[in-house]
């Protein structure tokens, strides 16, 4: 009876999987999958992330010569494990490291800007899948217990209709089978747009901007904090400060793109 039950279960699963494949094939014939960035037809199974080969190679453009901690591009060959680059040594960060998909320029910059809005959500999910494909070893090495997105003030979210970092975080959590929370970290007050401010003004702008809803959600957890783009690190650093104050064990930051920052004299 046990063998018969196992056989029937296997048959049922085979039928179910076969139906799913048939349904997907039918959908692909009616609505051929296209690149979420340039909209050309996708021809290759390797393009299942949602980007064509050309867009993927141009968007996932991060050079290997970046700081191990803050992710800032650096030509300093002396940056080794256990130290940082001149930028993060001059701007001590509370998070453990930055895990980035791309440098914030060219097509990567255009893609990230599109991902900030509701009609760019398919592209956002494609970028999240690319981040995982390119950086999963680094994410796994951190051993995250919880994935948390940088929150958006409710007035700005209402205007945009979505929060890109939340979409990325949710996608990563689903693929990695790691708990996800959009409520653990909240933005307590509306802030000015960081892109319009100087580096010092960005730090002042984000001071005490975040809060924790329930400390037990983050207590003694290793948090993977997710944002779309990191420039000076002020936003992620302030969010990390709140998480650590609530008892989080450690925080690493995953972003779609890392903008280069100059070292102040």
C-alpha cells in the first residue's frame, strides 16, 4: 500500500508539473516573453531572469575593484579583508557590508530609475533576480535571518504606487526562503529627497527618520537590509542604527546599484 501511495503521488505530481509546463508554453505562444528593459523577445532559457543577454551584461556592470565594506569603487590595491577604503574609513558605517549588483551609471542607472515606479515593477523583479544570480554567494555567506526593505513614507508611496526596495526584498526572500518583513522598519517622518542634498545634508536629513515597530521581530537577527541605490550610505546607515538599537545582531545591505562617492579632503 505504501508503494502504491508513493506511485500515485508521483503520478499526480508529474501530471501537475506537466500541466504547468503546458500552460506556460501556451502563454508564451500567446504573449511571448520580452526583455523588461528593451522589450525585445527573449529567446534563451538563460534569459529567464527577464532581461535579454545584452541588457543583462550592460546593466550588471559592477567592476570587481570595489571596497569590500562600503562597495565604493576603488583603485586602491591595498584594500584587503579587515580594512576599508579611504571613503568608508572616513565615514564609519554601522552595517557589515554592501552587496551590490551594478554601478549606478549608464543603463543600470536608467533601469533603477524606472524601477521606482509602478509600471516598472516587472523590471524591478528582473533586477532582483539578477542580484540573486550574481551575488547569492555573498548573501548566503552573511547568513541572514530576516530580509527588510528600506521603507518609504506613506505619502510618497501613495504618490508612486509602489516601493521598489520592498519589491526587491520580497523577491529575494521568496527565492532564498528567508522570512521577510515590510513592517519591522518604518519611516517615522517625511524627509527631503536625498538626491537633492549634499553629503552632510543627507546625513542630517535622515537623522532619526526610522523606527522599529516590534523589537522582537529583529532582536538577535542577522538582517539583510534592501535598498535600490546607495550613494553616500546615509539612509542605510541610519536604518542600520535603528535596527541595531532594537537588538539586531548584525546588518548587511543589498542594493541594485552603488553610486561612486568622492573621498573628502
